[in-house]
């Protein structure tokens, strides 16, 4: 009886141990599985975040590149007009400005000093036409980045002062001979040369527009100057006959 009881107790103890060991092993495996799942989830999350970070960096880089490109384009556009004008074209524009300024100055003097209505009318046309032409030259110069003189140069100033010192018939004849004929011939020759030398299309177009007006001024000046000289010759002949 005692042996059978001991055997039963021993079997019960072994059964308890077996159950305890199985529970621990199952718990360990469950813990391991949870840990593995957690690590896997974390890894995926980290990968996703890493991908998002790379995408953001790429967008920023594209924006930066786009900004640099826009800045470079703006700089090129802002300086291109002035940079492409040759020294020859600059001189053409400067000479055109000086020619117009000189004609305006002489015509204003004629308006105040001449007593001949035809000459005063011619002088007024010179003021109107050359003021308009000078305005066109100034606008073009501003667009091309060309700095123009604001006053007459030494040579033109000397001619203007010499003309202003005259009066009466002497002034009329000098004005028509100098500002009317000589200066317009000079400007006509300058425009003819500029047609072949100008490289800038806008400058060449301005030269083309100015040429017919200058030609008309020259023709009118030659006619007035010729009439003035003929009148003087007739007056001199009449005086000689009267003296005889």
C-alpha cells in the first residue's frame, strides 16, 4: 500500500513538471514571435520614412536648380541689350544725337534772329522734325544702354556761337549755307555710311526712317539758299544799274 502511494505521488510530480516546461517554452516562443514582428514593423516604418526623406530631398534639389536657372536667365536678359551693341553702332547713335541737337540749336537761333518769313518757317520745321528724331534716338539709346551727350560738343558749339554772332541778311545766308545745306549734306553722308555699317537691326531701322526726312530738309535748304543768293545778286545788279 505504501509503495503504491509513493508511485502515485511521483507520477503526479512528473506531470506537473512537464506542464510547467511546456508553458515556459510556449511563452518564450510567443515572446520571440512578438519581438520579431515588432522588429519587422519597425524596419518597414523606417524604410518608409527613409523613402519619404529621399523624395523630399529630390524636390528641394529640383526647386533649387529651377531657381538658379531662372536667376541666370534673368541676368542674361537684363544685360543682353547693352552687351550686344558694337562700338560702331554706339558711335552711329551718338552721332545721330549730336546732329539732331545741332540742328535744333541753330534753328532756335534762326527763329529769334531772322527777319525772313520763309527762313523762319524752315527753322520751325527743323525744330519740329529734329526734336522728334532726337526723341527716337534717345529712346533707342536707353534701350541699348548707350549714354548720349547732353550738350553740343566743342566743334558744334563753336559753329553755333559763330552763327549767333551774325545778324540780318548775313545771318540768313550763313544759317542756310551752314545748318541748312552743309550740315544736312554731312548728315546725309553719315546715314548712307551707317546703312552699310550698322549691325544692330533696330539702329539700322532708325537710320532708314531718318534718311527721307534729312533728304527733304537738304532739298528745301538748297532751294532757299539758292533763292537767297539769287535775290542778293539781283539786288546788286539793280544797284549797279542805278548807280550808272
